[in-house]
C-alpha cells in the first residue's frame, strides 16, 4: 500500500471537519488537529491560515492583488439583560430596537480596541449598506433616527470607508460558520438572532493583514461585554 495513502487513512477528523475541508479544497494533511488524540475539528478547518501567507493573483496582467489572510472568532452572547432594558425603556415611552443597541455596542468596542480614528460602521441592509460614523459619541436617539431614515431611502454607502460591516441574521437555531468580508471592510460581524431567544450566535471575520488577531479578539469580547451589560450603552 502506498505510504501517503496509508497516512491519509490514519488521519482522525470529525465528519463535519472533513466536509468543511472538502468544500475549501484543503487537504487534511495540512491541518493541525486540536481535538483528542490530534483529531481534526471544524474549528481547525475554519481557523486554518496557509503558512505561505498571502497569495498573489495577476489582474489584467498589469497589477496584482493579495488574497486576505482571514481570521475568524466566534462567541455566544446572552440577550436577556438587553431585552429587559428594551422593555423598561418601552414602558417609559422610549423605543430602541436591537439594531440600534448593537450598532452602539460595536462602536464602543471599536473605541476600546483602539481603532476610533477609523471606526465608521456599515450596517448591511438588503442589497446595500448604510455607513454610520461617530457611533460611540452619537446619542442613541440620533443613531436610531439615522438608521430609520436610511431604511426609507435608496442610499447605498457600499463605496464609503468603514472599518466594520454589521449583519443581522434573524434565524433561530442557525449559527454562522464562515462569512466573506465585504470589499473595503477589514472586519465583518455577523449575528444570528432568534425571534424569541435570549441569545445570539456571533461570528467575527477579519482581514488579518489589516487587523491583528489580538485586536479582533479584543473587539469581539468588548461587543459581548457591552451587550450583556447594556446600561453602559445608554451613556
């Protein structure tokens, strides 16, 4: 029996990891398993970064572009405290949607990660984007008014600069595994939210050539802390 074939057969990998590797055209031999006994898990496939670094592709034989090195981080966020705060505000005659609170949380997290100077956020709308600048300093009422105005217009800020794009997926029991970056965005935060659930699944995709992995992880941790302790978002 061929030695290489025998080695491939001995590789331990979960069925889901094998499927992800096959979809990404990644040989199992290139992956380092983090599971028991070196078993390759889905997280090993998702977090795989080629050792050779960025791959250059020729475009129109005149210039080259580098494929981004992608880093991905995932977490679960409890929404119970935020839902309770929304109900309390509603009883007081003030309405704030989840979108408004998440925009504010992302803006605060960008500031805490030390990227305030480039902290504009692109909220992904159906077929277009709305870029909001100065999110951490903007009063929540103004932030809400800006978002609602964009919903009723045909404005598209896809070409406007923004560090992060934010996408909400209102789907129960669905968690994002991988999401591509949008052109011009260094990070993309995807949140899968159930209609009646008290939690959401989050995936942060980042261009590791533009955002250090430690900064991206710090950003996601700050979003989680802000949403789970939402009173800080009101000030």
